[in-house]
């Protein structure tokens, strides 16, 4: 297995491998994303997220609980948002799982509003999904907005 994470991070079980994924430039708007290199079936474990645990939210961190974030600018922080994602993160185990079949050449996506109370940077969504919410800011912000509307 060829490692994606830098040597400064400890090796962990189920971490992503360069044989399965590659971080690529997607376009000017979305920046870097994770390209899938082999097929996965719905329910398959894709990888376990690695990174640095911090109380500070960053652009590339994912919320582990109400206080802690796992900062991962090298890989999992590059998984793009989609309102109809092909993967999901379990913050307790740090495992990403396929929620639908994923083919080689697909970009790995998750719904940021599922794990994040508030996003580091809210954005206008243009994911193209039938259920696209249009604006992604985090689940607490979205709940407040829904109550006001």
C-alpha cells in the first residue's frame, strides 16, 4: 500500500491508499477533490480519516464532537460537498463509508451539513443534485434559517 498521508502522521488502520484514491485539482471553483480509482459498493468502508485533533475549526477539519475537530488538509479535508453524497463519515470511528456504489473516476463526496454544526466558510452550493439545498453553512445554521423561514 502506498501511503497518502505524510510521514508526520502515525499510520492507522484503514487509512486511504494511493491505489484507491488520488487528490486532484477539480476546477477553479471547487479546488482540490478526491478522485476514486477503483469501484466500491454501497456499504463498503472507504478509509479511516487521519489528521491532527484540535479545538480550532479549520477549512479542512471535520467536527468529531461538540468541541473537537480533526484537521486533515492532506486527504479527508479534500472530500467535496454534495447534497446527495456518495459517502458518509462516522465521527466516532473516523470511518468513511460508501452510501451508494462508487465507480472509478467518480469524485468522493459527503454532505457537510451532516457532520458540521457550523462551517468554517459557508458557500453557495451548485452540486447539481435534485435535492440541492442551495446554501451550505452547517446543520445548526440551517436549522436556525429553517425556523426563521
